[in-house]
C-alpha cells in the first residue's frame, strides 16, 4: 500500500496504521492481521479537490487491496497547508 500511494500521490506525509488487532473476532473480519487500516496522507495532488474526490483517488489506487485483504479503510486526506488534526 505504502509504495502504491507514494508513487501515485507523492505525499509529503503518509501515515499507515494497522488497526486489525482491534477488530479481531468481528464476524466479517478475515482474521489475517491486515484487514483494517487508518491512513493519513498529505499530498499536493489533493489541492482543489473535494474530500470525496480525494478518497476516490486513494480507493482507486488501492482497488486491488480493497477487493481482497482489506476489509476497512479509514482515510484522512489533506493538501499541504491544511490542518491534519
């Protein structure tokens, strides 16, 4: 995931947090240990784009992962200079 996002979006900040252990045992969780992620990404490519457009871009980049091993993906997407809090 990290490499795909770096190549496609050239972020100035990229935090990927695996939260799968917090969801172990949930009915729809695959139990792989890599199913739930939280991503914070700051990229110049997000300038002038809505939150929905930004999320769609990330989802498209990670489409293969979302079809398979990733069950849940929480996104925070910012352009440089926007608050990341």
